[in-house]
C-alpha cells in the first residue's frame, strides 16, 4: 500500500501546481491575447480535472468487497484513469487545437511579451519542481534496473503513469508556447502563436492516446507479471504434497490487488484433513511470494 500512498501524494502535488499555473496562464492570456497562452491555460485546467479524477478513483478503489462488488472496487481506479484520457483529449487537445486553428486563420497581434514569458517561466518552474521531478524520482525508484519503456508497459499503477505523462507534456507545452510567442515577436507574424496552440493540441492528443492505451489492458483484465506468476508456481510446487500445477490464472483487480486461481494436482493417498491443511499452506506460500494476491482460489485436480 506504500506505493498507493506515494502515488496519491504525487497526484495532490500535481493538482496544487496545475491549479496555480492555470490561474496564471488565463490571466496572462487575457492580458496578452496569446492563443498559445490560452491553450496552455486549457491544458492546465484539463490536468487539474484529471488529478481530481485520479483522487476519486484512488479513494473508491480502496473500498473492500461487499455483496454487490464481491471482488472489491479496485478496477475503478482504471476507469477514472480512462476518464483522464477522455477529458485530456476533449478538454485539452480539441479546444487547444481549434483555438489555435482559428487564430492561425485570423491572426491577431499579441502584446506584453514580458508577461507571457514571465508566466511561462514561472509555470515551467512549478511544473518541474512541484510535479514532474517528484513523479520522475518515484518512477525511477520503482523501475529499478528496467528500461523506461518496459517499466511503463509493466506498471500497474495508472496514477503514477498519468501524473508522469501529464507533467512531461506540461513541460513540453510550456516550451512550445514560449517558442511560438517568441517566433511571432521576432518574425512579426502572429500565426506562429496559433501554430503553437495547434501543436499543444496535438501533443495533448498523443498523451491522451498513450494513457488510454496503457489503461485499456488493465480494464480488460491483465494478468500478473511473468515474474510474479513464476514465483507463485515455484512456491506451490515446492510443497511436498503438490505433484503438479495445471492452470494458473491471475488478474489485477487494482495496482496492489491480484486474484489467483490455481488448479493443483496433489499427491495420492492424502486424507481429507491433509488436503485441507495443504490448501491452507499453499495459500500461505502464495501470499508469501506475492503479497498483492488478496484472493486465492485453489482447485483440486486430483485427490485420490
């Protein structure tokens, strides 16, 4: 559960940073008339909404099993993470792109260059120091010796992935907006401002697609990692009363919640009491190597 607590802290930090940044960007957009700055305001607003989605998902996913949800509600975290992708696309990418497109077609002069650059510089510092750097440190801690892409593909914690992707996109968006504003000033062509807004929209669409792609497999029902499955199999086969294992089925119900179903072939000649105690010992062995296995079902293939 430590990982869940750390992820929640990262989400809260990102929420605080994005609310402050969104306010600054909208004020600067109103003063300067910059479409890129307005797009960045929509970007930060979408990010703030996304952090609220993640906090809601994290809270609900901790509810235990009940009559209606007999496996608990861990998968709600994945649902709300999917809503992040939808909101990021609709509330960020589409709005930013079409605002930039309109400004590109009907360019307008911007003003107060110092205001724009000052707000973007402050936003960049907030994004890096408060949100992105802590998320990157936590991600590097969890991935260990694995390369970054493999760690992303194998991660079962959408909160960390969403914060990391969003914050990386936020830092890139600040640089794109600054580039567009500066190019518009230097070339005296305000279409650069609109082009930067469209580029930010495309960036947000790519991040939304990546988040949705990563969450999809967890919603469908992704199994535990190959390493965890191998550890479970080895732990069960090490029991002297176990002859072999048939099917080993696992599924993530949450980042730290796995359902395990085992078809086990016991040694011949075991009494009913021995079978019962062996099942208890097998479940204990599974929990020892896979603490996230919160629900374990052992089915007997043979008990002659």
